C-alpha cells in the first residue's frame, strides 16, 4: 500500500495520521509555486489522487482505493480543501488588472463607469463634465499596466493589498508603503544623538507628492478607497479595490455635503448639490447655484468701508477682505512729532526718535522709541532683590542693589548640587564636587568631579538595527544608534549601489534618473534608473535626416526612428520603352526571398529560415490605357500599353452576307475591304457563306416554304394544292394555295363550302335547312309541328319557330273540363271504398285478438232476439282498444 501511495504521489512519501492538518489546509495555505509540477493541474481539477502530482496529503487508502467506511468525513474535508485551493488559484490567475484581456472589456468597463456615476449624474441632469479627472483615475484602474507602484516599479493587481495617498491619490502596494515609511523614519532619525533618539515623532513623506504623515498614520491594514470596508473582496463588476458602496467622503473644501459616487479612486468631484446663495457683497438677490460654485460675484462695486475709516471699496464684488486703501494722505506718527504722506491702509507708524521724556523719578528719561500713551514708572523704582533673590532692598533708583553676603544656593547645571559661593552677580561656576558615578553602560563605577561624564572603555556587543554589524561603541547605554556604515548593496537598477546607511530588508529604488533618447538625440525623457532597458524610446517629432538610398533626390517626410528607414513610397517615374513614366511605388530596394540556395543533407536536417536580399526590381509592364479598336470594328476598348494590339472582342462578326438576309456568325475577325467606297458593314471574303434555306415570311395562310435557297428579293408565287375540309367538316376539298391566299372573305366562304345541306341540328331538334356554311346556324326553324292541349284531346299544326317564341298556345274546351271532373269523382269513390275495406279488415283482426285472450265464448244468441242498435262507443271501441292491447302485449 505504501508503494502505491509513493507511486501516486510521485515521491512525496506516505501520509501519516498526524498530517491531518496539512491535508486540510496544505493546498490552500501554500503558494502555487510550492505545489509540485502537477499542483496547478490537480487544484484546477478539484479532485484528489487520480494519478496527478498535486498536493494530495491524505491517507494511503484514500488515494489508492477510495475512502474506507470509517473515513468518509475526512475524505470530504480534503476534497473541499482542494476545491477551495483550485478556486483561489483561478481567482489569483484571473484577478490581475494587467492581464484582463476579455473581448468585451470595453463594454464591461463602460457599464461599470456608468453604474459608478449614476447617482452623481442624476443630480446634474446627466452633466458629467466635472467627472473627467475622476474618470481618468478610474480608466487607469482598468487599463493593463496603468497602475504602477512607484516604490517597487511593478504593476498593481486586483487582488493585492494597496494604499492610496490622500494628497496625490497615487496607489502603492501596502507592503511597499509600510517599508517606505519605516525606512524614511530610520533615515531621518539616524543623525540624532543618543538622548534624542526615539523621543521625537518625525513624519514620513509620500514617495510622489511628499505629503507628510505622522508615525502613527503608517498604514497597517488594507482598506477600500472610501475607507469603509477592510480587505474588500475582488468583484469583476466593480472598480478594482472598491467596496461598491457610496463614497460619502466629505468634499474638499468642506461644504457640509458628501460624495455621491460609488467607492472610487482619485479625488472626489465638485459638489453637485443645488443651494441658494447670494453674491460676495450681499447686494444681489439669492440665486440657486451648484454647491461647488456657490460663491459668485455680481460685478457691482463692493462699497464696504475700508480699514482707514474714510473711504469705501471701489473694486467689483469680491470674496474675502477688501484690499488696503490705495489712497495717500498726510499722517502723524504715534508720538505726533513728525508728519509724512503715507497710504491710508497703514495710518499708524513710528518715527526713529527716542521718546526722551523725563520719568516720574526725575533722574532717568524714557528710552522707548516713538510710542503712544504715558511712559510709565521708572524700572529701577520700588523693591529690588539681590542677585541670589533671598533679600529685598528699598533703594533710590540712582543706587545699585548690593549683595546680601549669604550663600548663593542656586541649583547648578548638574541638577543635583547647589552653588556654595556667596551671593554674587553673574552665572554660577561648574560643579566641582566629587561623586561616585556609574558609567553609561552600568558596568563600572568611579569617583570623579560631578561636571565630568564617566565613559568606560567597554565596547558594546549588541547587533544594531541593521542586524548585520555590532554596535562597538564605548560604554553604550543600550539604546544603540543606527548603523553608521553605508549599505553598498547593488540596487535593482544594477547600475548603482545603495547610498543609505546599513539597513534591514530590501533597498529603496534607485534615486538616480537616466536619459532615454531617440535616434537623433533631440528628444530626451528622464526615467528611473533601471527602467531604461524596458522603457520604449520617446517618439521624436523631428523629421528623419538620413539621405535617400533610392534614385529619388529626396525621401518622404517621416519622423525620427530607429533601424532602417521605411520603404520609399514615392512613384518610380522612370521613363519606360514606350515613353510613359513608371507609376508604381519605388522598387529600388525590394526584399526578395532566396530559394533553392541551400540543399539539406538529409531528412534529419531542419529547414533553415528563408533568406531575403535587397535588390532593385525592374519596372513592371506599362499599364497606361490606350484606346484600341477590335478586329471587326465593333468596339474601342482601353488596353494596357504593353498589350495594345488589335484583338477579337469575341462577338459575332455581324456583317451582311450576299443573301441580304443573314449576317456572318464567325467570331470577330479581320475583313479585307473590297473598295474604298464599299459599305463598312458588308461581308468580305473572310466572312462565312450563307447555306440556309429561304426563311422569308410567306403570305398569310400559306403553310409552304419557299422552294429556292436563301436569296435576295421576293419569293415566287406558291402553286401547290391545299387539302382542307369544308365548313360542315364532312367533305375534303383541294384548292390552289395561290387562290386561297389571294381571295377575300366572301370568296373564301364560297371556296370552302361543299354545296350540300348543313348537317347541324337546331336547338329545337330539327336539321338546318341552309347550304354548307361557316359560323352558327339560323334559329328561325320553318318546319310544321303538332300542338296539343293539356289533356291531349285537341291538336293543331303550327310552325316550329312560333312555338319556340311562345307565340301560339292551345287551351282546353268545356268538354275537356267535364271529362276531368268525372274522372276526379271516380277516383274519390275508389279511395273511399278502399278506406272502408281497410277498416273492416282491422275490425276482423281485433275480434280475433280478443277471442284469443278471453277464450271462446259459445254463447248462442237466440235467433228470435231482436237486434238492438249499437252506440258510437260500441261501434268503434274495437278500433280504439285494438292498438292499446297490441302495445300491452308487446310490452309483456
């Protein structure tokens, strides 16, 4: 089992039960570079084992043969840890702002910007003119490589912790700015003395704008731009390093409102709120204006009284205090002795004369220069103290205060002992009292004068802050000063060495700059040292001054560049053999690919790259269009000069042949002119000969062709016989074609008629009486027919046409009506007799049915009984009851 685990993990060893913690967090805690050759692939797949070499720290049975029955929970935990590691790896690979190259990046960026500016633009009715500066910062946040940390000179990615300066809004890596702040404080405090070291709070500056921050303001956590959210999550639909909430930072200068944009880089835009405000001088009526531009001037004279108290301000309405009064007037000094012309803005001034007034003591004069008010009492009057301050004397101002004779007792500079001299004028002497002093490092003691410091010869062995060198200072107090040696390590630019004092960690970027020049050297840009190898040379606006290498006297104007000049695109303009000028671009320096120069030694040899040589190509054939007529003189087409020869236009010749009916069907060809006066459209000896039959139109009605071949002029008359049927289609007639085509309508009617009676039937059913004719037969039939009345008893002969037109009718007479009436009566009698016969039959059936139900009653009636007449019910009860009983039987 252990061998299988080693094979599945590619030499990582067998996992132990103690490795459970590593199995749960190994893939997520370690960087991608430490996951082995297959770590990325295994993490991205979100699985464990499966023959990969990823970070799969599980029990052997888990990887080789699946989880055992007792370890499903551990298997699920490891699987979730690997999936989390895979997700984090994908986010790391896709979260860089310098590697976002999606196809819809511009559309996505536009949507994010619109979403960020929505709340602001709604306050300004869609006006986004004040957002250009903020939009520039946000565009740089999206563009690849636009955000660069000026400390480490590396791109700032989406998932990296950053810090933004509140002065210039430049973005730095959080780790870089922390190191910068620490190194700055170290360099500032390095020349301090031992007593001042670590006691003063020196600021550190921003690397770009030098805005100073306190030591306590050194960033320690990663916040979004507005500072609300710590460690903001990476969201592809938000501005990088933004929390997505409303900024709500106060505007600068403060106006009481807060920023309405979403969390954004760079400065906040001007306040878009509308406020009602008046002008600077408060004379105009209040008007609504944007809060960012609420201060405005009505352009009227200010009118406020100036500081001189005599004149009013004449400047247009302005903000702040009025300017000093520009007028000049005569003004006295403070003491009133002198008068001079001075500006009204400074009415109080002092002359150079000493006051000199006698003080109230009468012994001294005032020594102040030009002042106002009384001079005051004499400074030597009243009670005065001796030099030590223990005794006070009341003496005239003309006498000096004497010493009291007591000991001085002032604390000396050592701060411990007091002065032992008598009261004296001037500073006390140094402390000469002997005391037992301990050295600064605290290892030795010695008795010596108090004013002398005691430093032993013991050297400090502590490692300084650079963590490289020992202190080696004599009698060090333990607060070792910074290392005084120069770092001297090669900087990242690889050109200079670090000039700073010896320090920990990596060195600061090289402070030197290097000039990067264009080819001609007239355009120069300064870049940080070390970037000259990766930075592109500046684009020079000077024209290239190199001489042309082709046959032209001057080359096309183009800007300064490196490498070869671009190919000459001027027209060649060389004279061709035909006399025209070559119109194509210059081809004196064309690159031609050489092929077939090197033959490979065998199939194992790799083919070499094709070689290109620069050579002058010959001018191409002249393409100037020249009008050329085709061989058959059908058209004139412009042809290139190099192929301007007579040509065939591929049409039919079209010249009229000798038959005067057809044209030459040959392809466009050369035709020899027979004479100078001959028609240009007449066929020549090179044209084809007509071999067609005569196709001239025949007279109307003639179906025969001309017996002659294709010929000029009219065709001869047709003498053939036509076989046609007559009008009634019963007889076949033979008529000359010439007679039929030349005859008019009446003659054709007679020629086609067979002279027999028409066999067609009229609508009445009789045969037409006319001779064979064309068209429909006449409708007036003259044949006699018999007409009968309705009862068919009377009859009469009349003409058929009159019956069709309903002109004749035959009515029945009185005898016919009487015969009809009698026939009707007979029919009614027969119907009544039939009905009575039917009733008798039904009565007999009813009686037979009743006999079957009740049995046969053989009651014999007496023959001598007298028959009683039956009632209506007795007569017809059988007819009524019979159907009822029939229905009942059927139901039973």
